[in-house]
C-alpha cells in the first residue's frame, strides 16, 4: 500500500535527528505490522454474529440480521448513544430483534450475564426517544430464553 503523496522529510522537523525516507517508511511499516494492518474502527456490526450465537440456541430466521442492522442504524442516529460501546449496541439490537417485549432492565441483565470479566458490562442510556423500525417480529428464534 503506497501513499498518494509522500510527505517531504522537511514536513517532520526534528532538531537533533535526521530521518531518511527509508527509515520513515520502515517505521510506518513497523507500526502497521504491529497493528496487524487493522486500522478500522470497530462498529456494532462486528458483534452481530457473536451475539446471535450466544442468545439464540437454534438457527435464527434468515431475515433476523437485516432486522438487527435496521435496529443498529436506528440506534446510531441518536447522538446520545454515540458514547455507548459498539458491543452494547449490537447486543441490545440482537436481543430486541429476538424478543421485542424485553424491557431495558432485561436487556442489561442478559448482556451483562455474558461476561464475568466486565468486558460487556453496560448501562443503557435513556432510550425513550429513539425511533425504532415499526415492523420487528417477535419470537424470531425459538431457542431464545
């Protein structure tokens, strides 16, 4: 992967050091290799299949993922939720898609029950003003408990 415009070394003023372009390129590659070239931000979509496997014992209906995606988009439109973890948004979307009757407290309990380490511990913000998709079928996974 090459840069479209390589910055001049004079763009990196350092008093005591003189970096050559090959040194800069090696440093860039070292950082990228350390990150395993994963520079994208994590979104709720990365967690959909994980939560489906945890919350749904049987194979869910085919359209469940599209319902979950709609819920995530509806949730992300609310600027109050931008501070929420992507895993919390995805977990809540999966649970609501599987059972529309769940309360906010039910969502918190089910998601927090997944992790003893606290990785997924969440506290859902006030979500009363979020406009969710109108057509969300309930009971899309028969093995959901």
